[in-house]
C-alpha cells in the first residue's frame, strides 16, 4: 500500500502507517523539534515507501548526522524505522534506554552478535517492519562524498527476505555537521534534500541460492541507484563507485 501523492508532509506523519507507542512518539517529536531548527527540508518521493509491510531502506552515508535526517524522513513517511547501532550507544544514560524502547538493535562490532545482525534484521522484516541500512557500513571514504562500493550484507538480506530495497538519497547534512570542519557544528537552518526512489529491480537475482558474484552484482546495483539519485539532486555527474581498497594510505581517515 502506497500513497498516490508524491508530496511530503513536512510536519505531520503520513496516515495509515505504523502505530507508534505514545512514549516513543514523544521522544521522536523532541528530536524532530531539534532537526526542524537545523534544517530547511526539501523532501520528495515518499510515495515509494510502502505504508505497510516489510522494506529495506538504504541511504548514502556521508555525514555523522545524516542518519538522524533519514530517520526523521522515514518517521514522517509513516513508518517506525529500525536500524543497527553501536552497542556502546545503548549504554549511554537516558539515550540508550530510549533507543532500546524505540526498537533499535544494538550490535557489538566484531562479535558473534554482529555476525547475527542480518538474522535479526531478517526477523524484523518477517514481522512486517522496515529496516534502515547504510550499505557501505560506514561513512563513505570517497573524497567528494560520493557513494563507495557497498558491503554484501544488504544484498543477502534482500534476496533472502524478498523485501523491496528502496534507495533514499540525501544531500545537505554537511551544512549542519562536518567532522573535517572547525567548528564541526553550525547553527542555523541549512538546506537539506531527501528523496526516496523507486525500489531497485532485483528480479533477475531472486530465487535460488545466491552466489558470491550474485551478491556483488546486487550490491553494485543498489549502490549505483544511490549514486544516480545523488547525482540528480547534486546536479553533478557522478564518478564511478569508489573502491576504498584502492585508496592511497595518505588519503585514508578514520570513519569512527
């Protein structure tokens, strides 16, 4: 079920989506209030996000603050977004309990729990929920903030679950926060564009056990959809997908 109108609702949620517990709705509105004070939103494409049923939402991750912008968009699109987050965040007073109450999934990187994260997301999809994933697994290392080659986890999850993969492209978060800038945060409302795109066509890979090559091809198809959508909202020609394995040592930077 989707909404026929492509117009976004900037303040209120779309009707007909997920039911949100009252306390979670309160927390969400507090966060929304802060984001509204930091961004001037240009939103579109919400009609591509189903109001009911499972979906995998993927986005181009290039800023430390852009996950919050994406969650805001998805929440206003009528869905209760669920995503993986560092286990250490759950231990933060006040914030941690709120995130757990909101259904977010803590993962300790490098542990057996991290290896089970796809199964956890699969159960969320089987329950009819939407999950949000950054296919790259971290902030892009591409020098001009274009998408880089993704990891195959999202491809495996998509083929095993059959859930649609919906790209969400966004640009403008660096106006609010940029780890390379001093000061990193800038106050004032900065223009931010967020746009959901039609689901990626993965029909040729569905059915049967995917090979390593299949997973790589599906991952590239997802990342290329993000790259093309980002090129449109940036008004620039996108370079080929960046491969961090070919990055020169002097160009590298920590993504944590």
